[in-house]
């Protein structure tokens, strides 16, 4: 799917998110210990998802709120749910319960990325004027450039 240049940095983040989900799923299939992965979820949450969600809510959400309020509400609700799942996964201890939390986090993140790439971002691209998209792109790239290095 072609993405406007304005939203490409956020789509790149989505690629990183899907790669992280794939890593969790491979580890599950391999029977790895979930404890180090739980710590990795916390680091991924803080280093990648927090700044990503902040950028989406600062730049994409206002466009959706004006023209697609249902999509805007879904975006915010899924961000909140993923935060809760990340915190629960990070707090998980060894055993089946830990894997249940890691799986729930991975499933929610993958579903959220699909929603944004297939519904929210295309709607924002349709709703925003070319000038608005250009400004959003500048703002998103500046925010990306200002991010501290992720762990």
C-alpha cells in the first residue's frame, strides 16, 4: 500500500512494531523463557510505542477527529489498551500466565497496526488537504528526528 510521504515515518514505526510482534511469536513457538521477553516489551513500549503514539495523537488524531471521529476514538482506545497490555506483560513472571500476557500484547499491537494502516491512515490522507499533509509530514519528521535513541 502506498503511503503519503507525510505518514511514512509512522508507517516505518509500524514495520518495527510488526517485527517485534514476529519476534515474540517466534520465541513463543521456540518455547523460550518469557521473563526476558517481558522486559523487552517494557523497553519497546517506552522506547518505541510511547513516542509513536504521542506523534499519532498530536498529528494524525486531529485530522481524524474532524472528519472520522469513530476512527479517532478507536485509535485512542487501542492506544490505551496497548499501554495496559504492555504494562501487564512487563510485570508478568515466568509461566503460562506470562505467555498469555505476551500473546495478548502481540495480538493487540498487530491488530492495531493493521487498523491504522488499512483504515485510519488512509482516512487521514483523504481528509487532509495537500498543504495540511505537507505540514503534518514536516512536523512528524521533526518529532521523529528529536526522539532519543531507542534501546
